[in-house]
C-alpha cells in the first residue's frame, strides 16, 4: 500500500477525534490528536506557575514536551482546553511543535492527524482532508456530556460560552488560524449519529484515494 496521510481539522467537539480514531482503525494507520500537544503545553506551563500569555515561556515548555506525557487525564479537562487555545495562539509555540507533527505525518505508511491546521500547515500535501463541523449548540451538548461523565461539574450554558470563545480565538488568531484548507471536504455532523458520521468520513477518504490514484503526487 502507498502512503496515506489523512488530515482531520475542525472546531472543538465537532467529532473530529472520533472520526480520526475510526479512520486510523480502518486504514491501519497511527493517529495523532494534535490538540493534546497544545493541552500538554498549557497544563505544564500552568503547573509551573507560568503565565499563558508569556510566549517565550510557553515555547520553552513546548520544546521540552515529551510525547509520553500525552496520556495524562488532566489534559482532557475544561481548563486544559482553555489553556491550550491560549498557548496555541503564540507563533513560537506552534513553531516548536511543528517538527514533531511533520515527523508523525511522514511515517512510512502514512498517518491520521486531527487538529486545526493539519490540512493548511502541517500536511498541506495530504491527499485526504476533512473539515469536520457541527453547530455550536450540538458541540456544546457533546462536550458537556463528556465533561460530566469525566466528573466535571459544569453547566451546559458555560460550556456553550467556552466553545464560542474558543472558536473566535482559534479562527481569529494570526498564527495558523483554524480554517478549512481549500481542498478539504466539509463534513457537518450536527444531525449525524457517530456511525453515520464515520461512514460519511470513510466515503470522503475513499473518494480522495480514488482521485489521488488517478493523479499521484
Ligand atoms: O477537543 P477539542 O476540540 O476541544 O480541543 P483540542 O483539539 O484538544 O484543541 C485544544 C486547543 O488547541 C484548540 O482550541 C486550539 O486552540 C489548539 N489547537 C491548535 O491550535 N492546533 C491544533 N492542530 C490542535 C489544537
């Protein structure tokens, strides 16, 4: 089999993580949730008593990041998501995390990466690019359920407000703003069950592979 790189981008709780995991299983490819890298930088900086607005301090943490730390459940919390989005706006942090992500995408058989700038910056050459969206209300509902089942006491309205702030910050920043690549296929999961979203994602990748097969490179 030839190399297959799949870029899965989109806003918070759009379903991109679930879709990336499923695509990894379908094609037997390693999956990187790049949001965890930014979450790990934000959490480590806060634990060290640093300021999330301090670009140099955040970049220093990003350069020391150990991929072995990405399993920490603390990275899944609401405050970790907020911290991630704040450090992710610093160009120096993004630069520090670039090589690791490009190396992951460069593996022999390919890889699946999910994030905000995979199709635009990390792997612009990826033959298959999805941009996964859903309405803010549906995304807030999904995230609220996830946080509740992880034991976080937070109201739906607060989660919806978080999502709106994060969308605005992620798409409004100068450094690698969240946006669909010109050649990404949009997948709106607002009214889709997980199996239906997974099927739709597989079809998008199959169509991309068929096109790619016709014009390799
Ligand atoms: O799971 P959720 O979509 O809430 O967030 P995430 O994918 O873990 O990403 C957390 C934050 O990291 C985002 O709000 C972005 O600010 C940032 N991020 C980014 O800038 N670029 C990426 N490739 C991935 C995440």
